[in-house]
C-alpha cells in the first residue's frame, strides 16, 4: 500500500466501514506506539528536585549525586531568613516533583509559594522530620526583626549528628518517589553520613577537654552545635543592619560582663568595622563562625565550613 492509498483509506469514511478489522488494528498499533513512547519518556526523564536553601541543597545533592537534577530556591548568597519568593520560584515548584525543606519554620516564604505553584503532585521532604527542636530563646533585649520561629530553632543542620538524620530523611524521601535509583541514594547517603560521623569525632576529640567556652553570637544559629559539644551560646544579640548605636554597644557590654564570655562570634559577610568597634570597646575578639546559610554549592562545602568553625571554637575555648 502506497502512502497516498493509506491516506485515502484513513480519510474516506467508507473505508472504515469496508475494513473494520484494519481500523481496529491501526488504532491498536497507534495506542501501543504512544504507550511505549510515554514509558520511554518516563524512564529517561530525571526527577526534578528543588531544595530550599544552601544546606538542604548540599545534602540533597550529596544523596542524589548525578542521578537527579537538583535546583536551589534561595540563591546561595542570600540567607533564607530574609528571602522573599519570586514568581520564578513558583514556576520552579510548578515543574518540580520533589521539594526538600529544612522545616521548623525556617522557610517562612514557602507556604504561599507552594500554594501559588499549583502542583498537587509535588512531594515535600521535611528533612527535620523526627528531630525534636529546641525552643527559640527569648534572649533578645528589646530588638527583633521578625526572626522568631514558632516551631522552635531551625538551625539543626549545624549539629553533625542531626545533619545525619537530615541526610537519612532526604534519602528516604528520594527513594519513596524514585525507587529505581534506591541503590545510588543509599550508597551516596552512606558515604556522606560517614563523613559526618568523622566530623563529629573531630569535634568531640578537639573540644572534649574544654572546660570554659562561652560566646555571644549575633544570630541564634548555634544552640544545637553548642549543646552537642558542651560549649555555651550565652546570648544572642540582634544588631541593627544599618548603624550601631551607643545603646547597642551598651547591650553587648552588659552581656559580656554578665556572662563572662570568651568571644563575640560574627559570621562571614557581616560588616566587620562595626563589630570591630564593639570588639575594641568590650575588649574581646570578634571571631567568625559560619552558619552555612550562604556559601558554595559543592556538597563538600559543609565540611570545609564546619572544620573552619571547629578551628575557631578551639581557638576561643580553654
Ligand atoms: Zn539562621
């Protein structure tokens, strides 16, 4: 049969009457071809995974390896605390299959965003599932910029033990959605968890003999880390973003006196000249601790940053 004959059969209504068997066979063949093409597409398409902010991206990327496309929602130079979602984020979530979040109130921008994405198929992985949060302390003396979290303190990723739980939660979530890559997820998670265990051992052995280690932070990021290794985050003082007033310096000085701390802990990217001024006035060093809310997208960045944090803590603790 030539193509033109074939077309004629298809377009002549009488042809279908004359050759019912042919029509049935043709329709079946088309159905089979379309069906198998769809199956091929489903098998070769990778699951699109979106992680909310830096540590969630690092852990998810470590577990998925090259088997998934992982995107980050909050750009890695912006902290999730001050993030405002954009329309392009809603589009990312509309096309995603999996959303990985820290939870515990960290991603306040997320609820409206998920609703706007209109993607009922989106599977959310809560990396903090099963972790008992610490209450967020009310240690701030009369100054706050909407930084309190009703669900507790969200900075659990800074404890290498709780980070292992987060990695395991992400692994289980990925396997549930994408079981055919289960072996890859298990192997990758195991390797990353092993590195977290080694990191924990380093913290334990190097901070184990510390007797007196108290600090003041300007961001309530370290209660889990401090609890794990017997150091003490004595106070968290919010400083205004623009200019430090004499009253702010008085608050820091009062806390330094009250808690007998060894250091003031700032973080990467914070305006150092203002803190240097406070440091001079209170006679204590300003050191940098990295909350890993911003930084590099390489999953190994977590370890680089945490080892720097360990060096800093070892330097100020006695
Ligand atoms: Zn934070």
